[in-house]
């Protein structure tokens, strides 16, 4: 009798445990939030780390920042040789060494530290995956200024010139070929061009891409930190990107040799990268969209005795997306304070430019009529650098 009672007690206890476990699972799943859906619902920026690799080494790394409301996005290129003291490695090295030694999660964390922004979504592709996806999208449209017909280390590289559509094999050739006259900047431009072409192809093929069967094939060639449902939500949004107005950005810095390796050290100890990220994200979510409606043309004048100040400032502003038409000396080298002259009466953009260099001295020029404008009057803003400018900020 006691054994029967004991048996019934054990069964009851097991039943209670099962109920508790099932209930706990239900509660956990009910409390989980759809992170992708929440970001989209709240009209926030979608930030994605895009990494292409060949199985071991990084081919390119870009951070896509997209604002669904305005359909505008920016692509930040992170060169593999970006140098710094990386905590995860406990040494000075190139950033792609973090990926190779520590993996994608730590790599993303170091990029977040570098850029000063949180990147919730990560996507990885191998070259084979990228080739397959390129064919699935019907090819990527790339502009190649000169035909490529060269043999390097026994490999024959052959590419046509002009605005051409490259299939999977050809896009790999485009990313892999190196010519003796290529600079690191030229190579990096090709990599970023392929990223923009990829986003453009997603936009052009969204109707077919987002069908169930096609997307399942597409998603199977992307390794992400979200499931296929989350991946579908992300691509449903970024497929609406205005591909003609994607803002390309890259890291500016100085190359120095460290233990036989040419490392690119960002300007101002990476503070500038954080500023560019902040300014760009602010522009993307600008209610009026004025900040990204077009490229603005700037003239920089050196109003000090410091040699090269205008040129160096020009490099900073070009990195932030401005078109610098000229870098010249001012009519005097005795300017005490930096001044921004607004030639077009755009107070919002003038303030955005002023905030970027921490300048509070803005002068709005009287707007001329079309008849009064000179034929070569292309400058939107003139910056006259004064003695209060330290090369990055007005102090």
C-alpha cells in the first residue's frame, strides 16, 4: 500500500515538474521580443555589420546604417589594415586580425568601440556565398573605368570596361585582382563598390527576392545572428533603400609600418570616425532630409600662418561627405576666429557643418538672383580657418 502511494506521489511530482517546465518555456517565449520588428516599428536606424571573407581572411567589412523612413542609407568601409591597440588581442595590430583570431562577435565589438555605435545585426558571407547570391540577383552592376586584361602570379584577370553587369565568377575576379599600379585606396574603392552594387541589386530585385522559395535560398548563403524570419524582416526593409543616394564613407588616417605591416591609423585616435558616424546618422534621420538631399560644395581658406591647415581640413570634410572644391589661403593670415560663410541661405546645413567642427560663427551671405550669379559660382559654404581652429575643432 505504501509502495502504491509512493508511486503515485512520484508520478504527481513528475507531472508537476513537467507542468512547471512547460509553463516556464511558454513564459520565456512570450517574453521574448522581436528585436528586428521593434527597431522597424519604432522607426529607428537599422545597423548591420556586413563581412565578406574567403574562409579565413576578411575580404571586406562594411557597416550599413539605414533609416527606413527616409529610405536613405550610408555604408562605412572598415579597411582590414585599420590599426589600433585592440583589447581583445592585447596588442597593436590590424583590425581583421581580430576576426581571424577571435571570431565575428569580438570583431563586431571592436568595430563598435572604433565607431562609437552599437551594431545589433551581423551578416557574414564567404566568397562562394557571395558569388551564388550575385547570380541569384542576376548579377551586380559595377562601373569599371578601364578594361582589365592582366596576368598576375600566373592568374589571368579579364574584365570589360564601362557600366557592366558582373556575374558571380566575375564579381570574385573584380574583388581579387591586383595590378602593380593599384593603390590601397583604389583596391578599397573596388570593395566598397561591390557592397553598394549588392544593395542596389537587392533593391532592383526585391519583388522576386522576397518570395518564400527564393528568399530561403538567399538566406541559406548568409550567416547571421538572427533567424531566417528576422533576416526576412531586415531585407524587407533594406530592399527599399534608395540605392542612388547611398552615402559611401571610409576611414581616413595615416599609414605607418608596424612590425613590417602597413597599418592605417585613424585620424585623431579614432575620435574623427566617431564624429563622422554621429554626423551621418544625424543626417539620415533629419526630419526635412535637407542634410542628405545633395552633396554640398565647400571652399576652405587658411586664415592662419599654419602651413597645410586648409588641406588637412579638406581631407576631414571629404571624409564626412562634403565636396571640397578648393583649399587656398585667405586674404589675411591674421584671422582670430573661424567663420563659416553660408552662400545659399541653408541655415540647417550650415549649422550641421558648424557643429561638425564646433564653430559658432556663421555668416549668411545675401542670396543673389540667378542673373547676379557668376557662371563659376559653385561654392555653397566657405570656411575661413582662424587661430582658434586646432586642426579638428574650433576651441
